[in-house]
């Protein structure tokens, strides 16, 4: 998506642009699938609304897309307790799972009265002057293991695909970290930042699916003169005299500037000859299912459920698509519910059968779903997803990176970075250079 944004911006500025994509459809992690006759997202299905990046891009590019908000039910948590599975709404006033008020009813429903009492005593815990610990250790020390396990680690694994023990608060949420350093309290820091929105409400979508965004943007770029070449793999990028040469399956292209907007592993392959390393990637496995079961009409876990790592499930999250999005609800045949599961271990190959999907949906929603109720199933694997943004040092002259691997995950990060890169490239090209070339390759 980052490469398409750069391409559109430069094409609109009158530059000669070529986009090469190995997939048959543009979009990278924004990808279309069909389930029970309905076009759905098999990649990102929403965007963060903490910035107006998506809305501004859609307006500036003149895209005929309708931005929509999710239905108001909000999301739930499923956590492991001594009594089995506990399902409860995600608390309203939390940041990365850190509560503003540990004694709020929706927090106590998850961590229990004892966990709330332990978290309330945070002020008795001195602030260490040592190096920043992991997010898990920081929260466990200050607020207790109930908050660390059931809220923070669960959300970190679901949203960032890594445990809280491998993350730092300053990396995931710099603003919250600054508030903590200034106040000496995680509770006070969360209180300063948290809103009262229903959990899961700080996102938006596109009517018909997020996959429509890259499709529309590619059409807009093409209408402004950009060449969009899909189904063409790139073998290498190399320097040749005053130009860069991009070797593809259908020939070579040359330009002064090449933008690589790929997953980390593919970027590393293309940059290996230049001695540049990039951040490691992760595998992601998504399974979408159409289920015919009347009890799901009650939307038992709202728009979806995030799963505690301590629960013995193959899925780390479930999205009830037809409960979350009005457009999906309208498009789906009566009596059918669309759900999406994110596998806990992408390499395990789980959630591949109707039996496995029925078991997971039953555990996570409390509705006894049978394999016969699963009327359609689609599996999507992403082998080169981003686990954290990092800008490599010493890129060769004329080579630039865009997309989540360098900007950070989510369109709220990718779009502003790509538009800024395009502006810098346009300035660099102002002195009558040859055409710019952009290479994009989906993470698949």
C-alpha cells in the first residue's frame, strides 16, 4: 500500500512512474477474498482513526469510497481462570490493556477483585532508575500479574503479534511512556490518555472492505499516467552507472529512484547485494468462515474476541465480521454469519478444517457450533508480515523504502510516511531527471 501511495502522489505531480507487483492484484496486506459469495478482507480489515491519514488520502485522490465506522458493540476478551473460560467486554478506559481505573466494573470483570486491589496499590511501588524493562515486567511489577497476563499480554500478542515480554512500552506507545516517566504511575499515565470509547471503536473501515482502497488508488494513479504492472516478479535491483536497474521476469527497467515497498524478508533479499539488513518478519495465518447458526445472531462477543495466551486455543482472536460491519451484514445471505480467526501459531497449519473452526468458535463465543454449520472456509497465509518497523542505515543512493517495514504497521503510519517520501522524491526530481520507478511486492 505504501508503494501505491508514493506512486499516486508522484503521478499526480506529473512524474513518470511504473509500479511492478508480483501479485495479480495490488494492495499487499490489503487483499480481497470471497466467502459465501461475499467479497471480504483477507488482510487488514480496518484502520486506526487516531489520525486522519486515510480520510485525507481518499479525499485528496478523489476516490469513490465510503469510510464507515464499526457497529457499536465493541470487542470482548476471553481469559483463562481456575473455573475455565471467562468472557467479558474489553474495558473502555485502557491503553495497551493498562487500566486508568483498576476498580472499574469492566476491569474487575477480567482481573477480579484481588487483581484490582493489587493494581490499586501501584503508588507503593517505587519507580526504578534502571534501564527500561519489558512491557510485561513493567506492568507485572507495578500493577500485578493479573493485569500483565489477562490484559496487557493478551492485547500485545493479538495486536502486535508478540508477547509483552518481548516489547517495550516506549516503542509501542511513546506517548504513554512519556506520561509514565513524568507521573511515575502507569495508572495515572493511562488516565491521562485513555478515552471513554467502547473498546475497538477507534477504528474505521471502508464499505465493501479495505481491499477497495488499493484498487481505487491504483486506478487513480493509472488515470494520472502511472503504469501499473501486476503479475511481474522482480529478481534484483542493481546500480549501473548513473541509474538503478530493476530486473524483472519480463525485462529490465532503469531509473534514478527505486522505492521498495515490500515485507521485510523480500526487502532484505533485494537489498542483500548492497549489504543492507532489515528487520525480521513474521508469519500470519487468517481463516475466514461462513457459519449457519442462529445463536450467533445474538452477537455473544460483540464485534469479536481477543484470546488470553493461557487458553488452549488455536486462535488468538476472532472477528465476527457481520456483527462488526453493517456493509457485511447487508451483503451476507440471511442466516449466515461471517467470522475471521487469527491463528496463534501460523506455522502449525491449524484451523484448516470445519471441525477445527467449529471447535474454536464454540470455545470463544460460547455457542455450540458443529462442523456441519461451517458452510464455507477460506485460509490466507502471510509469510512476510511486519513485526516492528526499522529503517536500515546506509541505503544505496536512489533506493528508498516505504510501507510497514519502515513506517510501522497500520495505514495511520504507512500513508503519512509514503506521502512524505513522495514529496521528497518530487523535490529531488525537480531538476529534470529521468523517470522514477517504484517496485512493490505483496507480502505473500
